[in-house]
């Protein structure tokens, strides 16, 4: 019997030739990623209590991205504790306020196909875009990983989601995932591995693939895998990783899948998810004209370089609707610098946007900016749970960066296809 | 392991922002816990009693990896959560913190305020006044052991103690 990509990676992590879905195995960790919220401040007391240190300082990456920038005594104390812990554990890979972990970790070359990785954050499936089996865990479990270098895993079945055809103009990876969440629900992934295949997936840029894998969290999958190919190789070469073997890291032709879903990208139109669930998605044509107060381009899901380019494409030479605030929090410093070089940051500034720090920011409900009572926000982020981004009475509509930008200009939820060259005046 | 208490019922897709709101995440657990589930029931945190059981629909604990979602329930005295299904990370977090989580269709039958007895090992939930028994799926043995140890930390304590003796 052939193996799925997920089985192959887990077999390697368990030093076995084959692992059987449904069995509980103990796997060795290739890399553990932690951030300032669930990381040092939560694992240190447990490791101290156990009287043990970390299993391998070389296999740990620490990213400060949640309580960033520090602004009061609590957040200052969290950042100090993080820095002190990194130093005393001799951890070299530390990215202090450089951006959001899911973007910073791959852009610094820490992820490779075939790796078995845990992250102390629910959007950790993002790493699946590189053909790594990466999933999110909580802080106590992370302390266990840091102490032992291993974790138990129930070998997952794989659910295949195939996207044939090609995306139309102004339709994005984000729309694919909002559509998938709407069709399968937030538990559609059944906490199994999800593998994305098909021509519309392989045509995506690396960062757009990251958006797909990222939102596997909203789909309820444990990991969201895309087999590595030439696009993966090129991205990795750019961040200094060469000699990547991609051929082995794919599902065998005779591998067994729990379920398979087929969608056609040719038919997909921009999607919008109404409050308070990403699965509450529909064609944007059904939701147009809802007035918005805030437009937010942010988060690991929706403020990478590819996302910033999309938003700027719409915003170029345009002004915000009166009374609408556009907030832009580029996902990493590196992407913000790139955007600056391309003139994209100037487009945002000229349009009247407020530029926020490279952090999880409003998406996670952390930081000093939050949505006030009754505010309606259109957002490029992944989650619109009630109260997540601010007041319980606020409401968040999720869409692509194109959709958020288009809505910021008109002042209401707007199909970005109205902005196809020359159409919108 | 057996427990008797009052039942609290909630619906589908109870997310981690409802269980542990982001704006209180930098606060102490007692503060965070006092806002647990307040979006759905503002009186939950002040009225829940040690020994009570939480019963919900599908996909309980969906969302973030923040284990404070499970920790807040445990802090407030909830002895077990029974749901039609759980979001994966919440399920793992609850077990690691020693909070029993059982899969069962109790939410269709049980009402908030019912008195119930739950036997963790067998997954049998008895509604005392109604004289009704609901069968939940027993937890896998591997995970039950972790619960019996009190969670991952006590389990690791034993492991490292053994390793030290061997050395």
C-alpha cells in the first residue's frame, strides 16, 4: 500500500518505513516554533518545575509577534522574559519584532520539505505549503516537546482537496479557502491531514500557497500539505536553501485517502465570510452594499508581500471613502521593506492608510488597537469569531486583500472585479 | 474516576475567543477565567461550581492554540467536557492539562441545570433525577493514562524521575 505525503513525513519522524492511520505513534521533532504569547512565559515555569533544559537549542525558533510592540507594564515584562529566556537557553534563531512567526520562519529558511514541525500557534499548518508536516499545539504540550524533543501523534488519514482549472483575475487563495470552509465547515478537516492538489494550486505563488495551508486551521485540519515543486525550490533557493529533494515528498499514486473533494477554480468568484464564522462564506455578489467602518489588511493570512501587492493594485491612485479607516499591518519587516522598494507602502500612505507594526495585532485581539462597539470591519485575516478583534458588538467580514481594498474605497463590501481596468470611476 | 455535578449546556462551535478572550490574555488566569463564556452567558463564571460538567455540540474549542481555553474551564471547577466533537488542538490541550474530554451526543438530551454523574473510564453519564444514562465514547487508553496522571506535567515528572534513577 502506498503512503500519503503526511504518512511519509510521519514515518520518517518515527524512524519507520510505514505508519498506519489511526495508530498513536511517538515522533521526533525536527523544529519547534514558539512565540512570545504561548512561548517562554508559559513554558519556562514548566521546564523549571521539571528541572530540565531544552532538548536542542538548535531546533528551536522563537518569534516575538503577539505582544508587539510592547506598550504597558504587562507586555514589557513579557518581552523581557522572552529575551532573557532565549539568551539563557542559547537559542540562536530569535526574531524579535521582525513580523509574524508563520511568515518570518520560512522567510529565514527554517522550513524544508519532509520536516516534522510543531508550532505554538494554531496557524502553524502554514508550514504545510513547503511540504513540511507542521501543526499547532498548546503551551504545556510545547513544554513537553522542548523537554523531550518528541510528541505523540495519532497518524492522520488524509483528505484530498483538488482545485482544477485556473483562478480568474481578482480571485485569490483566500477566496479558495473561504469557499472551502463554507462548503466543508470549520470541522471539515476532521483534525486529519489535508492535502491540496490540482492545477490551480500548483499555479499559486509560494505566499499564496501559504494562505491556503494557513487556513487549514479554519477548516479544522491538523496539517495542510502541498507537495513541493519548482515554485517551492525557487523560494527556498532565495532564502539560501539549496539541494532540495522534492520528488519523494508527494503522495504515492496508490495511497488511500479518507475523502476527496474536487472544485474548479474557473468557476470561483470572490468570497466574503459574514460574522461570526469563516464558514459563513458566500459569493460576494450576495453581500455587496454592507457599510464598513474599518478595512484591515493584516495577519499571517492576509498581509504578506503577495497580499500587499493585491491591495495596492486596487488602491493605486484612489482615495478612501469618507469616514472609513484603512489599517495596514504588513506581516513581516522583510515584506514591508520589499513593499517600500516597490512603491506599495507609498500607495497605502497616499490613500490615507494607517500603517501598524509588523505583528499579529488586531487579528489576535492583542495590542492597543481593537474594534470598538458596533464597528463593522472588512478584513483580510482568517477568523471573525465574535469579539475576537474587539467589542462583542463589532462584526468582521472576511475577504481577500483585493476585496478589503475595494471596500475601503467605496465604503461598503465591494466585489473587487468592479476595479478591473477602467471599470470603476 | 467518577464525578457528580450540575450540567452546563452550550451549542456548536464554541471557540477559544469565547472561552479565553484575547483582550484578557495578558492578565492572570483568575481574571481571564472570570470572562470565560461571557459572550454566551455573562453569569457562567460566577455561577459555575466545582464538580460541574460542561456539555456542548460539535467542534468544541475551535480556533486558537491558547490552552487557557481549557485552563479557564479547569480553574472554574469544570470536571469534564462532553461534546459531539472537539477541535483538535483544544482536545490535546485539555488532556495535557488533565481535563477529561469525552465525545458524546449528550447535548441533544441534557439540559442546563440537570444533575449528573459521569464515570470517566467508561464514559457513562447518568442523569440523576431523570434516571437516564447516556453513553459517551470512552477515551483511548493512552490518553486516559495521561488524565489519570493529572496531565502531561505530572506524567513528565515521573518520566524524568525514572531517567534520573537510571543515570
